[in-house]
């Protein structure tokens, strides 16, 4: 029974997986003439930092993006900040605290997880807020194999609820888990901005921005 629970814990993407790489999103400017495949690495007030597949970073004014991209960023912005897991279940059973008591800092599509040891791991996520319930995906690199994890999420100002299916399997339809379903469910609470301040987390700093791209539309 314990082995089954541990296997289900693997589906708690935010808690355990390292080295994830999500697919880049296609961003389009408000004229519809320019687009770029990139990942959001930071949202700065009225601007967003986009990392292209070649590793270059562009700073783009959000108002210069398409309406769909602006709406996407408005929802993604709700996830930004520091979160602490307060409870977790997997395969219908409570997960031991040592597995989930970690800090998660979400910046853009990146998640930096800080463990008790101080070690940090970087995750990448993609969200689909137009779905009901809202959907969230990640790609995990485990022993040189890419494993896709499909989940759903719900967020308000101070609480983030996540439910993931078994890696490589179907997406959960509701926020629940029972014995045998290999699903996981976690609740995270937002850490107030002042309480979250402290030494910078390794890997959480955004790469330098390409000066020539600042304020420009996606190319």
C-alpha cells in the first residue's frame, strides 16, 4: 500500500518534479502581423519578459500584445508570487508532511521550489484558463524521459488548489482523489509579499533582457 501512495505522490508536479520543460507559447502582437514562440519568464507591471527558443529575452509592453495574450497574462498574473503547500493527498491518502512542506515561487511560467535542505528545482508550467475547470500542464524530465502531467487548478487571491492525474494519463475532471485513481490533490496558500521577502532564490532571477527588444512587438 505504501508503494502505491509513493507512486501517486509522483503526480504532485509542484512538489517533486525537477527539470521540466513546457512547450513555448505562440505570442502575437495587436496588429496580428508579428508572432513569436516563447515562454513568459516574468510579468513586470505593464510589461512581460518573453524568452524565445534561442534563449534570447525580449521585454514587451503588454498593451502591444493581442487581446488573447493580454487576457492570458491577466490570468497568469493571479498565480504569481510565493506559495506554501498546506495539505496534500495522493491516491486517496494524506501525503506525509515532509513530501510537501516546501516553498514555491511562481514567476511567469516558471516555478522555483525550495526544499528544506535549501536545494532549489525549476519547473515550467502552462495554463489553459478558458477551460472549465481551468487546466494546467507540465512536462517532467525524469531519467532522460519526458513525462507529461495533466491537471486542473483553481485560484483566488490567497489560495491555489491543484489536482493532477497519473503522469502520462488522463486529466482529472474534478478536485478529488480516491484509492486507486493515482491522482493527487494539493492546497497552497499565498505568502504575503512582505513575509516572502528575503535573499534571492538561486535560479529565480530573470536572464538579462535584450536591450534592442525592449518595448517592441514580438518579432
